């Protein structure tokens, strides 16, 4: 929801007369992505922890994630392209309509690496997620092979590789070095690593000393770059992940129907909200110029946010829920 608020155009926020403190919350909603990547590291670690970690497992994992994620993503692409075409064809929008290669780049989650303009502002995070999934499971497969052939102990191999990736990630994020491509998830690897460490520590797979080295190093590096708010958000996500396993009381606090509902539709909400809120805002601003009613911007803002949630719920029921059920039929073991 923080990311949804962030994508409400500033012009509409100003017209709606939001109090300064509320506008600050909207403006900093992008920090939800920092929490999102920590949560992703935690959840995927939980998902693959008991896997066989062989090549077959990697292929089944990719197939399962593809069935789970792709149809909703493709639907979001189709909707955005359709709306863009209508805008260009009938409303005179200056929408830079994507080429066929651009669309295929999106279908393969390669638009970031290929420096292709994102069809929707939110799709870049999906590219990062896919890269992270493949990297993590790929490393687990390599560690499995290493264990069989007695080359390097798996724990040593994973520790060395991830330590190197996190160090490079922090250097990229802090600007100490420049990466070859802005579409590489490596720049956010430290956030995924923080989520991984939360899972490993909560399940007693690493010691408090190891946790202190990993999490402490990440936090110290981000504070050194003056990323104080980002650090606070990451720590909040870390604590949430840890407590979700170790504290039954904490889980009861989160067991609230509105929160559970938003959590259930969160993938659909993330995919579709930018298109809806952007166009709802445009219509609202047009009405505000023709209808002499100071409440129009505020009502338009509220309608846009509710419309995002309602449309996302509909798409969840029509597309996401069936593919979730279908993905469970792809057995990892």
C-alpha cells in the first residue's frame, strides 16, 4: 500500500489538499520496495530450504514460479498495452508505444538488462525477483554438486559467494563502484541477503555471531551512506520476518482480516495499481478543471485508491488464484 500511495501523482495530492504529514507518507512510499526485497529473501529461503537442490529441482522450481507469476504479469502487460493504445488512438496521448521487441523483452523479464523502457513503472522489481530466484537456486544446485564431488563444503561455498555478492552489492548501492547494467539485481542483493539471514537465524541454521557479521555489516554500510530511513525500514522487515517464525503472539497481531486481505491480493495490487491510479488521477484533474467543486480532487483520490484495490481483487480471483492452485501441482520434491 505504501507503493500504491507513492504512485499517486503529486499534482493530485496537491489539489486534494493533503496535510503535509500525509503527503510525506505518500512521497516516501517507495521505501516499501526496500521492505519487499527483504521479505522476498526470507520467503524464498523458506520455500527452498528443504529442497533436493539438484538440477531437476531447479527446473521444477522455475516451472512452479513461472506458473505462479507469469499469467498475472502477462495480464498486467496486456492491460497496460491496451490502455496505452486507446490513449494514443483516441485521446491524443503522447504515449511512447512499445515495439514488438520491447514487449518480448518484458515477457522474458529482460527489459532492465536490455535498457528497454518499462511498460509500467513497477515491472522493474519483477526482473530483480526473477534474477534473485535463479541465482539463489542456482547456487544451491552448485553447492549440491560440490558436496557430491567433495570439492568444497556447501556451507563454505555459499558463505564465500554470498559474502562476495553482498559486498559488491553494497559498493554498487553506495556508489563506490559502477555496475555494468542498472537492470542487474545485484545492486539490491544485500536486501535479499538480510531476508535470508532472518530465516536462517530464526530457524537456528546460523549463530548469532554469523548473524551479527552479516546483518551488522549491511546495516553499518547503509548507515555510512546516510541511508537512515532505508535502514530502519529494512530492520523493521527483518524483525517482522524473524518474529513470524519465533513469536506466535506476533503472528496473532497480524492476523487481522483487512491486513490478510491486502496480503492475499498484494501481487495483483502491485501489478495493476500504477495503471489505475495514474489514469484515475488524469480523469480527476480534468474534472476538477471543469466542475467547480473543491472536493473533486479528494474524491478522485479516494476513488482511485479504492478502484486499485477492487480491480486487483477482481484480477486476483480471475487470474492469480487459479494459477496459484495450478502452481501447487508442480511438485518440487
